[in-house]
């Protein structure tokens, strides 16, 4: 689907566009069809854009001082990264069969095509600029910005709270007695393990993809608070760039009850496989927890940083 706000940008560039030549005056009145999608991937510090759209424009025009107006369409079937702007097709049609209608259509086809291509070229340039902002990720050797990325201590000490983690629904527990389940998930990301590891553990990036306040002490025994306090936990193991183990809970769970989340990042040369295992999920909150990983973690990470692969399930 078209990224948010992009339909409005296309309308700003194309609707109201005037095309005039040899006494013919035409104007693009509307965009009646926009279909397709766009994605962005970050591969080895390089942003790669994929887009493919089909547009349909409505035009209106008249010849000379004639009071008769003619209408038609300009169809663009191949606006994609595979085609240079000058190779984009603009197929013009008119609803009338008169000679005047044909002359009006030909002005749009001959002169209007170049004007429309120019505007589409500007749109693609603007789109890449917008998508590229904050998406060129620093390498693991680059220093983080001293402003915004400094870790602030979290006053709440959760490192001494008990861990409750077991896949058996009727097993006796330490601490809070509660029936629990286990969730396993696998997902592909088009980035190196190092990038995904940083994305999950650096507070600046975490705040970017959660789009909310986050606090995080990225060290063994360090606590974290995400989604404005909705999720909290503590890191039990941080083995860069391949493994993260943490005690994790929704704030609404019974007091002192934590699940254990293990995230493994496996390098597959051209992508990273993320394998998640979460034990100790309260059975009455299993569906919400399962859906939350996809909705609030993996999809936003891909949308924010362009790690690109389609979300799946295990």
C-alpha cells in the first residue's frame, strides 16, 4: 500500500497541473486510482528502495475559445524502481471522438507526458529523502551521539524480583502460582545480526521503533521499561550480536510474575534469522502477548529501519 501521507504528496504535485500548447488548455483534475506498494531495505549500510505503483489521472481541457470541454484519463501503469523516469508510460485517452477532442488529447500525450514525468521524478526524489531520514544506521564501531543516547539510570530496581518461567500449565511455581504457556516465533530480517542486536538494545533506536518513551540499562542485570511503562523487565544475558535473554512482563501481570524471553540472532549471510522463545506467559494473556510481539516489535522495527522481509510466523 502507499506509505502514509504519500497520496497527499502526489495530489500536491499532480492535481491542478496545467498543460498548455497551441491554444489547447488542459488541467489534471484528480487522481482516481493509486495502487501498489513501497518498501525500503537497509543492506550493508546502503538503502535500497522498491516501489511499484499504478496511477490513473483524470484530466479536463478545451481547444481555443471553444466552450466545449473534453475529459479523459492518463494512465501510468509502471511507476517503479525498474524504470527510469523517462521510460515511464503515460497512456492518454479521451472520452470523445471529435477532431477537437483528439487535438486536446495529443497535447497531453506529447507535452503533458514530459511534465507528468517531471513531477513523478520529483515525487520519487522526495520519497527517498523522507524515507532515508534517520535510517542510515551507524556501524558498531561508531560512537553513539552523546545527546539522547546516554543511558539514564532507572530508579525502579527489578533485578531482585523472582523469575517465574515454565511451559507446563499445571506445574508448581516459585513465587506467584499461575498457569503459564510457552511461545516460539521465527522471523527473517534483511540486515546483519549486529544491526538487529543494536536495534533491540540501544535506547535511542528502541524509542524510534516503539514511538514512545523508553528507559534501558543495557548490561547484565540492567532493567528496562518500554511503551511508557506498559512493559518492564531486566536483562539476564547480553551476548552481542547473537543472543539476548531477559525477564519480561506486562505491567498488568500479577505482581512479581515475569516470563523469560530468549532471542537468538542467526547470521544467514544475506539476512538474519531471529528466533524467539518466551516461557512463563500467563495462559489467560497468551493471545495478547503473542500478537504484541508482531504488532509492537517486529512490524515497527521493519517499518522504521527498513529491514524489509515480510512478517511471518513459526
